[in-house]
C-alpha cells in the first residue's frame, strides 16, 4: 500500500469503529445503571490510534505535500490541522466524561452518548473531506515520496503505539466492529 492507501484504510477502520460506538452510545444514554465498560479500548483507540498516531501520519503527508510547492494544498491542510486540534480536544473531553460514567456519576452516560455522537459525526465529515483531498493530491506524490512517508508512518506507529501496536489496534478495531455488527 502507498501512503494514501494506508491513510484511507485507517479512515475506514476509524469510521467502522465510530459507527459501532454510536450504536453503543445510544445504549449508554438509555440508562446510567449499565455496568461499567469492560472496554477501555474505545477511549484508548480514540486517544492513541486516532489522535496521536493517525493525525501524526497525516501531518507527515502534509509536510511532504507542502514541500512539493503546490500552493493549492495550503488551505485544505490548514483547515485539516485545525480540525485535528478540535477533534483531539473532543477526545480528551470524551475520556473525562467516560471515566465519570464508569465511576457512576449521575447523568454521565447521557453526556458520553452526546459527546460520542458529536465526535463520530465530526470525524465522519472530516474523513470524507480528507479522502476527497487525497484523491486530488495523489498525483503529486512519486514512489520516492511514498517510500519516505511510509517509513515515517512505521516510525510513528512504533513511537505512538509501541511495538506491534498498529496491528493490535487494527485487530481490536476489527473485533470491536464485528462483535457489534
């Protein structure tokens, strides 16, 4: 897979997880008396896989695109970086309210459901824009660019997710989605 295909694969994985998470959020909103989540994986997936690793990979791609000197990439990249920042803030807020919910805080389940639904909707829209952008800029990158970006992706996987972390998160995401489908 080239760099664009890797990011698009991760986008699909993220969308699949968030689709299932939205269904779970609706269940959470029904009752504050549901058992404590046995899956700390959702908050962890959002914080580590999406916010730390995936967004960092996109930044690597953005740097390469900017170095190519194409001025038409500046606006979209600036917008995507601002959206990444906002999505990371939402992820942090979601983790806080999820913890409150698991601690039995009254009304926290409803807040988790709202935050998760909002986050999933924003992430869906963000990913759709990025995928369209990737199709436009794919011709800018040559094989050397893809190899350099893929090497940076591999380094980021190790730094942000640990040894074999990317594969662990991908397996978790597939299992999470399949178990709720």
